[in-house]
């Protein structure tokens, strides 16, 4: 990922050092072209857990927001085998995409 934008946002105070540091704790950040947005470069902030709980949803949402404030188009995503009942309404509230797939066979 091109971190120049993130470092510029840090320098101008749009994001804090603690927020930048928290991005390192994401399970995965990847950058690609989003066909739904006419090929716009988009960062995916992904949290992966066997059981997706509210903390996973909040982490993905918060870290995607950090990326947005730094100037990136960003989508929060959680992935796993099962979504806890109390995580579903949070995912809807925060606009976090959910991908449920079997992690083991």
C-alpha cells in the first residue's frame, strides 16, 4: 500500500500516531480497484476470526475510518466462519461487510 497519504495525514494532524499504529494490528489491509466504484483505488480493512464478534466489527470499522480520514477510499470487512448474533446489528450500523466462509474443511 502507498503510505505517503497516511504519513501526510499524520503530519497535518488528520490522524494520530496511535491511530497509525493501530493499523498494524489489522489482520490484512489490501489495495485494489473497486469495480463498483468505477475502478477507484480502494483499501480493504479486514478483520478475520473464526467467530466474528462485536469487537472484530468495531475494529474493522474504526480502522477503515482512519484510512478514510487519511484520504483513502476504504471498506471495512470482517470474515470468518460464524457471525455472533450481537455482531450482526453492529455490522449493519457501521456498514461493515461480512463474509462468512468455512475456514476449515
